[in-house]
C-alpha cells in the first residue's frame, strides 16, 4: 500500500473514531490530535508530506484510549490491501 493510500485509510479511521480532520498551514511544526470543548480534532500540517502526516494520524490514534480499546477487543485479522514488508 502506498503512503498516500495508507494516509487516506488512517484518516477514514480517525473520522469513524469521531475526529474532525483539520488541514492547516502550520509551517512544518507538525500537528496532532486534541480534544477541545468535547470535540476531537486532528490537525494536519499542510507543509508536511504524506509520510509525516501519516505518522501524526497514527500517533493520535495510538494515544486515544477509545481507539486502542476498540482494536484490542477486535479479533485479529489481516486488512485487505496491507502486506508485511521486510
């Protein structure tokens, strides 16, 4: 799976988990997830490339206990289109 495809899949997962995705120009300083007034926000820095944005999204999902709990309770199964590389 290409980085852009993985980023799109991660963003879809974040949206299903209740995150509002915000694409903002942050000058390369990064982004991340936060909760503000009960809303879950995920900021992506438009100055960063797809690989950096993917890392930000995955980090936010890993840190979210609600998302982590959902994955921990889900049966392990391979995702279509994803393959392990050496």
